[in-house]
C-alpha cells in the first residue's frame, strides 16, 4: 500500500503543478492580449514552475495533506500579477482574463482524453482485448487520467463565484458598477468562506454533481474515439 501511495503521489504532484502553472500562464497571456503586460514584464508567463511557487499553496498545504493522509489533494500557484487599469475595456477584459485559467484547464482535460483514446488505439491487439497494459502504457494512462481529474476539478472549483476565485471576477463584472465594487471588496475574506464551505462539505455537494457529469462526458469521448 505504501508503494502504491508513493506512486500515486509521484504521478499526481507533477500533474497538479503543471495544471496550476498552465492556469496562471493563461491568465497572463490573455491579460497581455487585453493590453496589460504586467505578467509578461515580471517573467510570469513561463512554464518554469519555480516562478509560480506559492509557499503555502504549492508546498506547505500539499505536503501537509500527503503527510496527514487526508485523502485529498489541494493546492494553488502564486497568482500572476494583473493590472486591470491597463485593460482596453475593464469589464469585458476582466471576464476574458478570469475565464482564461479555467478554460485552459478544460482544454488540457480534453487533450488528455484524446491522448488516452490514441493510446488505446495504439496498444497491441493482445493488450486491448485483455485489458492488460505494459508498464509504460499503464503509467501513461494513469498520468492522463489524473490530468483529466485534476484539470476538471481546478476549472470547476475556480468558476465558483466566491472571491478571490475566477468566477467572482465574472460575477462582479456582470453586476452594476456599485454592486460589483462591493463584491470585489470582499477580497480574501472569501478565502474564509471557502475554507468553511470545504470543511462543512458544501463545496463537495455543489461541484461533485458537475464533476461527475464532466467525467462521464470525458469517458464517453474516450470510448467513442477508441
């Protein structure tokens, strides 16, 4: 069991890091398209994970969850710097930039599903008929399955309309100016709301039905293509 657990973390952690790095890079790239090159000037539009490490979200929290055998993995990267004052259209571009992160995770999940289908097609007939896989195929398949799961969880979680998550920016930009400003003023107070909702299981009850539907769609896509 310890060996299996270690292998799981060996696959899980790099996929999680890659997913959050892509998420943050997407914010920076779209912000640049919208007129704000802050992230680019500060060297944050990069796949180098060191540039995106957040002491708590990328190191301490994941390690504590692993050591405590909490049964879940959660983390985040250091947000890319964005100056909305440079946007060409504040509300429109704030929505674009906020949606870029979750959209990038959805795209990676779809690509991972396509790669699983391609892997199944490429397997020798003997492996396909018996359902057995060699070591490399099994590792690649596990990695891609984790990629689908992690990226879908990140996308759906970040779309929750609770500050400072991406979904809150979308909601604030759609509200009338005075209400939007009040909503944004919650800032990191929203983190306490998120922690409370996670601790009481509310988050799970909200996003799990959505995730189950998305996982089902990915499975159907793989089955159809393979």
